[in-house]
């Protein structure tokens, strides 16, 4: 049995809409992952520091404020600065499809919009993790 | 022993008819129970919905059989003339980019027949940050308009006479500051505070509960609100100093009954704080207004609005001793439920919004915002906003719905649901009291947990196919989503705002600003009403964040209880 996947669910920026983040955090926990939720109004610096300190595999960002083109790349850059570009950055919110594609091109993982079943992101994280972890550990 | 034989023949006949109805209803229920029933959830809230309602469901309640609109307890509406006297205000919430861009959108909306303005602020403004504050990066003008000082407020209403429009401002944590900017902008136009009409949302309790745009800890935040009640009653008498909001509580996941009860409990808390200040309840209660979410479960939403009016009237009169009927009347704004809109097949949202708008009007709303079809994707385009506004206009002028007041009054189902929601709310009030009241329940996270649990349950129902969302988990299409044009907000507004703030700080009388801020800190430390001090800061062109920071020096910052 492999170790549980560790996930940091974070709300960057000033946006207070945390319904999705909390629903996702609970669903990932129920799926057997270890989930840390940051609470609201986090800066990218606070999120990157928490991700490194908690040694997570995945950072999930929830952004409904339209600031996704600033916040996702910033968190990714800060993690890379600390040598942790192995951490998967995924997330969701109100993000137009073309912005999702642009962020994926910048090295951010798959992003999920409204109406996505939580099973889709659980499957996505599990298959990413299985592909990364060496077999048999 | 009395037998039917002893009774007056008329009563005996009625008794017989009633027994016959009971038997027929029992037979109907038996057929229903024996038949095939689809395995789905029949209610948005926790309570079951029966397949049939008859007069038997109103036993022990008169419903509204002896009520007319415009009379206590106002279940059927607050106006004796309903929409025959005055239609609801069509008030579309709008704001994006800079004050100049939003000013142009307002002029467009006024030209299209909108009858009241409603300001959406961006996240930095909602949190009390200037556009050039480091925490504002990437968010300036994105979800609303950026307003960092009186200068921006003047620009926002340039060419719009403030004595002739009513303006609603969705702002909470720093509401007192933005309200002062508005009053000061009106002064610049030569409009006196007593001529101003409008609403400031200013409902901080629901921010801690659900929406999360706060500035200060709970107690000083409540003090600022009571300062506004007091100042408004004396100087800005036509202004609604609060819009006690269920909208965000519902959007965050609450059921209809929770939205109803939590919001009213917030309302009672504000009333109690005003009374504790020594204010006569009848001086400020008539300016308390409400804001409801109108969701998908059509009849439940109508019943919720009817129950809300009745509960408020009863509590204000009987519990708080209000004597002025205007204190008993719940006036409210409604908005269709953003959370029900789908990113999949977005054109379907036009239909959802139309049904929700119909429910809001059948529930007797005073004003209404209809959402645009593209809001799960971005801020709405002008075309999408126009369809949303036209939805209200069709409802108002083509359907005949506004012709008769409370047309569902007397419906067995709607009356029973109204009674039921009132009973549910009273049961929740008792639970809130057990928690030690609203403030204690927020500090322990009780409300936040209840709302998160309801949200998780709704998600579970959708994923289990117990609840069908058209285009999302039913009737899905494989092809690519319909392309609809989206509004793009670039970083131009942020650059312009930063430059304008730099100019402002260079041009203003700095010594005067610092002196006003020092006086404000002093007033905040004491018990004086701080509104006149913030107005002086606004007039001197102190910025939003400078005023927020001065208050934070005294009050400290809020820390949320974190859990999921």
C-alpha cells in the first residue's frame, strides 16, 4: 500500500468564495488523501511556504475572482524557486477555457470548472501520483 | 357523548364532507405509496414534500385566509397596492475595471430602462485595500469597480445626478468608508445627504458566516454599523443603512430554511445592538432592508419570502416592541441564484433565471437583479446583461403576473410551506440561542459548519444522481461548449489606478490628511460616532486603505476559524 497523497487546498488572493474549496477538501479527504486547508485570503508566498513546510504532493488553488492569471503562475514560480517544481499545481474556479489552456502551457496542471464531479479531480490526482511514484513503493 | 345526530344538520354535512376528503386523500396517498416513484430528491431543503396538498394540510392554521397585503403581519406583501401601485425596481448589479468604464456601463443601463444603480466593487475595495496596495495585485477591477478614494467615487457618478437615482452599494467590511465617499461625492454635486436614496449592504455578520470580505473583528465591526444606523437616522433619512443578506449564505450552501433563519437571526442581532446603544427601535428599524437569494425550488422560494415578512413583523412588534408599522415591514431586494447557473450549455441559464425571477415577483420582492447567462464563465457582457434585464421586462409587461397581489395566497401548498418554513426558522432560532447567539456561533464556527455540511450534501446528491442538473449530470452533450463572447478585464485599470493614486497623493494637503486620520483614531478609541470623522477624511482625499488602516490600528484584524 502506498503512502497517502498529501494535498494543500488553498484560497489565494482576496476572494472569499470558499464553498468549492471546502467541498473539494472534504471530498479529497473522504477519498483517503491527507488534506490541509489554508483558510482564506492567502498570499502566493504564504501558500508556497505552507506547501514546502507541509511537504505536500499537490497544491489545489481555488480562484473565483478573475485573478487566476496572476495567482497560479506566482505560486508555481515560488515553488520552483524553492526547488519544488515537482509539486502538482491544480485547481478550479471561474476560469475561461482559453485561460485554462494558457495556464497549462505555463506548467500548471489540469484546472476544473463549475459542475465538475469531485470524482474527476480525485481520479486526476491519483493517476498523476501513480505516474510519478516509482512502482512498488 | 356527542354524535353527528345531535349536531346541527349543516355542521353534520360539513363533517361528512371533511371525512370524505380525509378518505379520498388517504386513498390518494395509498395509491401514491403503492405506485412507482422516481428515485430522486424532491426537495432542495431537508424537509420532505408531499405529492398532494389539500385543506387538511392547513388544519390548525388559517394560512392567510384573513390577511390582506399592507397589514400586519405582511405575509401577503408590504404594499396594499402590490405591483399595481409600483412595479419592483429593476436593479442590475454592475461594476468592472475603472470608475470611468463603470460610469459608462451605468449610463448604458439607465438608457436601457434600468431604474436603480447597483455598484459591484472589486475584491481589493471589498477588503478595504487601495488599488496600489501589494495585496491588490492581479485583482484590480476584475470582479467589480476599483474605488480607492473620493476622487474615484466622483468619477463613478460623473454626469449621474445623485438626487435622482437610488444607488445600492454591495460593500460590507469597509462599508462605512465607501458610504462616506458617496455622501462626499454627492456634496460635490451640490446634493445634500437628506436627498440621497439608496442602500449600503453593510451586513458584516453574513460576511463572517459566508461571504468573507471582512476588515475588523466582530465587536468593533458591529459598533461601526450601529454608528451608521445612528448617523443615517439623523442625517441621511432616506438611506437604507443595511441590507441584511441571505444571498451569500445561500450561495455558500445553506438550505432555504437556513438562509431564512440565519439571516433573520443576523437582523435581530442588529436590532438588539441598536437598542443596546440606546436608540429607539422605531428610529432605525424602518431603514433596515433585506436581500434574498431566489433559488430553483420554485414554490419553496415563494414561501420563504412570504414567511420572512411574517417572521420579521412578528418579532419586531412582539419581541422588540416596535410601534411604527414601517419597522414591522420587511422590504427586500432579490437576486436570482448565481450558484444554480451552469458553465455547461450556458444558454439554459436564461431559462433558470426566468423561473427564479418569476418566483421573486410572486414572493413580492421590492427590487430584483436577474443574473446573466455567462456568469459562471466571466463577468457578463453587455448583450448578456441586456437579456437578463429583458427577462424582467417581459415578466413585468407581458405575462400579467404583477396584476394581482400575492396570487398564490390561499394555495394549500404555498400556505403550508410558508407555515413550515416559519416553524423551521423558529426551531433554528432556538438552536442559535443554544449556541449563545449569532456572535458566539460565528466564533465557534457553528454557522460556517452548518453551511459547509449543506453544501457537501448537495454535491453528494448531484454526484449520486439524486438531483439532476440539466446539462451537468443529465442531458449532457458531447460536443464542445457553445461559444459565447466573454468580457475580458486586462491590467489597464490597475495601471491607471496606480497612476491616479500617485497623482492624488501628490496633489492633496498631506498634513490635513494626517491630522484627520489622527482624529479618526482618537474617535475610534472612544465611544463617539465615527461617521463624521470618516467623512472628514474622505473630503480630504484620504484613501480607502489609509482610513481602514487607521481603524485597524485601534480595532485590530479579524482571524477566521479555519476548518472544512
